[in-house]
C-alpha cells in the first residue's frame, strides 16, 4: 500500500518543494546560454543549486529562423533542461523547476514565482532579453516576434496557412497580401529570415502550390539605418544585400515601419505594402524582472554589473548574458547581446562563485571575441573575424554550418540537424511544412477540426 508522505517528512522549505540544506543556496533564473554554462561549472560546488526556467527546455535561438521557415523541426533546436542538467550532476544537490520569476525581493533574499516564494543566498539573473517594439502597441499586437520556439512555430503555421488561403483568394490584391512577407530589421535575424524565405519562394513553395504565381510573392526587408548587418563590417553588409537580391528580396534602407493593421504595412516613406505577415526583428530589450533598485538598471532594461557580473550595489546578486550590462569605456552600453558573451560570462561566474565560497579572490571577466557571422540562404554567408578580416560565399557558409552544429546541445540534435541540412541541400526542400495548431480551444477551431 502507498503511504502518503507528510510535509514534515519531506522537509520542504518553500512552495517550490526544494528540500532544506545546511549549505548556501544559489538560485539561477534562466536555462539559456549563460545559465547552462554556469550550471555546468557548478557541478562540483559545495552549495545547493536551484535553476528556474519558464520552459522545460533550452532554446538555441540562432536557428529559430529555420524553424519559422520549415527548415528544421522545433525539437531539433531545443534540449530538455532536466536531461542537460542531469548529465554530470547526479551526485550534487541540484534542483530544476519550471516556473516564471515575477519579482526579486532583494531586501528579503527571496524571489517570487508563479509557484510561490523561494529563498536564496546567492541569486544569478540570466533570463535574457525580449523583443523590443519601441512602445508601438498596434505593431506589438499584430506582428510576429522571433525569440522563442512557440513564436517560430506561430510564424510557420501562419505562413503556410496563408498559402492555403491565397489559393482561394477572390482578388489579386487579397492573394498578394497573403503571399507577401515584410521583415523589419536588417540585423542578422532579419537577413537570415529574408534569405530563408527567398529560398522557400524560389525552390520550395512553387512545387507545393502550382496554382499560385510566385512572381507575385514579395519579400520586403525594412531597415531604419543606411546599411544591413550594422554590427558587422561594411563588406559583410554589402555582400548580404547582394545575396538577398539574388533571392528576390526587396530591401528598404533608411525606412521604418509606422503602422500595421494586420493586412497592410505602412512605411515612413509614404508607401503601403499589402501583407498580412510582419516579422519584427528590429531589436531586443532586457527581460527585466521587477524589484531591483532603479540605480541598478541601465537604459534598455539591462542590469548594471561590475567586472565580476555582480549587480550594482547588491553583494549577493549577479546578472549574466543579455540582461547584464557590463559597462566599460570600450562598451558604454555593455557587451553586445550575443551567445558567446553569455556563455563566457556563465563560465567565469561559475569559477568565481567557487572561488568566493572558498574565500578566494574573484577574477574579472574578459571577453574573447571570436567574430560574427550570418547566412543568407543556401551556399551564401558572411563571416567577420575579430582582426577585421572578413570572408563571404560558400566557404563562409560552410564555416557557419560547422560552428552552429558544434554549439547545438546534444548529439541527437546535432545528428538530426545535420541530416536535415544534407537532405534540404540535395533535395532543395524544407520538409517541415506542417500546419500544426498549437491550441484547439475555441468552438470554431473544434468545429473546423472535428474534435
Ligand atoms: C532569432 C535570434 C537569432 C540569434 N542569432 C544569434 C547568433 O547567430 N549568434 C549569437 O551569438 N547570438 C544570436 N542571438 C542572440 C543569443 O541568442 C542571445 O545573446 C543569447 O541567447 C543570450 O543568452 P542568455 O543566457 O542571456 O539568454 P537566453 O538564452 O535568452 O536564456 C534566457 C532563459 O531565461 C528564461 N526566462 C526568461 N524570463 C524568465 C522568467 N521571468 N522566469 C523564468 N525563466 C525565464 C528563458 O525561458 C530562457 O530559457 C540570436 C537571438 C535570436 C532571438
């Protein structure tokens, strides 16, 4: 017979059911690039580690655009956090909870989550960034962001549904508005989305929808600045532009999007583009959790940290990755929001927390810039090396493939992605063209699907 345990037997100290321990508790918010690297470093530390994430998986954001454009399945770019954290951690005092942190009460050393309160001795905030709509509510309501797996799947579903609808459109204008896509932001994400859509338009969609005239499909990339890939060299920006034109992408520079009503995109140059799809890749802002003092927050919702990633004015709270702004003369707004910065900060803080617990001096963070890259459809990519050298074309694309494959979590995901890429390359296919409803709740949805 099963005997239910009582609370006193289980020795719970909080509503998150984390057992009490007579050693320091380090709470990590976020299992992204920074949080994961930190947790790996803390495997052998004499402390209780609790990681909290709103999802039970880690997302490899650089490949989200391939999920949105049907090139990869969502599971291939995500790794279950419990599995990733368990490897090597079986003997340590390590706990994971799926929860959303809503507030940090730094004067009480607690965080408030949707599941209850949790006390910490040391807190690490590594909860990344979110899409910045710069206060434009109408765009925020109607446009698609690309920061999380559900958003990538929403884009894929919407695009494919649009082609189904376009076949039944009553007018050319309605059909065009369903087929067109407008992407805002000429950074790496906008360029990569535009390139992948160009590839779909030229090589994949015409086979699925032979009744549609794909010369009518327009892909617009709108950039407020005077060049693409602003964080990279001029060469890289120019080459990306050239590549995108090969994929029939129309580029609008020094133009911004003023409004979007769900079927028309209004541009600052007075033009209106008919499109029911607006992908917003025009910027990110810190994913700030309320509660920290105002003097610790920089413009852009990033948390000001010192060279040890310690939050300004608070001894036992640290911040890492996109959410952290380590301000210096060279980087007055903090380091760029990139995966290598997050990973390197996670590793350094892991070493530093061990040092601190062993009463040793901490070492300041030093960023090792390995360069940057972006791909523009098949066979084309741009790579900038840290010494300002840059190269483009097929070799750059190969380097891009290799680097992304190496950083994906888990052998299985690597294998799936490699086989998908090889398949897509030789068949000119993006084989994940499935419209999978993410929820079947409304009466209308149930009726449509005979649920
Ligand atoms: C589409 C796209 C493409 C990109 N491409 C590149 C690229 O090619 N190269 C590159 O270097 N960088 C790229 N980046 C940037 C890179 O992904 C980020 O810099 C990196 O993810 C930052 O790591 P992080 O650990 O700070 O945050 P993240 O990796 O975002 O992790 C944050 C974690 O915190 C969790 N979380 C958030 N809020 C809460 C909360 N309140 N409670 C609990 N959990 C929470 C999230 O679920 C997430 O797991 C790209 C980003 C995007 C969106």
